[in-house]
């Protein structure tokens, strides 16, 4: 096994000693694991991906994290239900499509702002009106039936267009 010598500044010595103590004496494995995480993170960033953290659930919520590139976002309103659905569509580092969905009350429709809407409401229950989901699709074709048509078309265009790092299309005008 090849050896590598790492020179440590005096100011950094306490953190190396603490890491060795926490690793049970195997500082080499700890450094290798930290370098793997660093390389993975930097390669993803340079490829235009960001670390995305989303909350998922209705009453009880958990957080999920992945590497993704935002392709499109949009809102779909369902007036008959008084609901709005907000979408964010990402392409993941492995080429899949992650759809983050937030469904909640549509407060833009004033018809639902009546006294009847508020009767018997407890403010503590209000957060439960929202549902957060993360759906993963393997292909663009599989994604099609799960999005509004206009949003699906925006995703398709984003994949075809010459995108800048911030996700915007550069127009040579």
C-alpha cells in the first residue's frame, strides 16, 4: 500500500487529533472518506448540480436530499377543490427526474375566503392542509403523464435548450 505524507499546520493539529480519536485511531480511512465526499460534491457542482433538500409528508414530515439541476417549476390550480399544486422538476445526477410537489389551499381564489371556510378551524391544523411529495421518474416519457402539459413542455424545452449554469436559456439577440 503506497504511503502519502500530509503536512499539517500547527493551527490544524487539534482537529486532526480529534478526528483520529473519533475514528478509533484510523485517521487514514477518515481522510479518504472526507476526500471522497469532497470530490463527489465538487464534481457535482462543476457539472451544474446543486444539493437539493426537500421536506416530504403531510402530518409528519421528513427531509430528503439529492443532487439535482432545476429544469422547470410551475403552479396548477384546481378551483373545484380550492387547491393549488406547485411543482419543481429536477434532473438528478443519475439522469432521473425528481418532481417535488407541494399541494395546499389556493389562497389566490377569494371565493374560498368566506366565514364558512374558517368555522371550526384551528390554527394548529393549518400546516396539515399542505402535502409535500417527492416523486422520481426514470425517463422523460414516464414523467409526461404526471405533469400538466405546459409544464411537461417546459421541461422538454429545458432539456433541449442551450442552458446556462443558472438554468436560464441564453438568447443570442
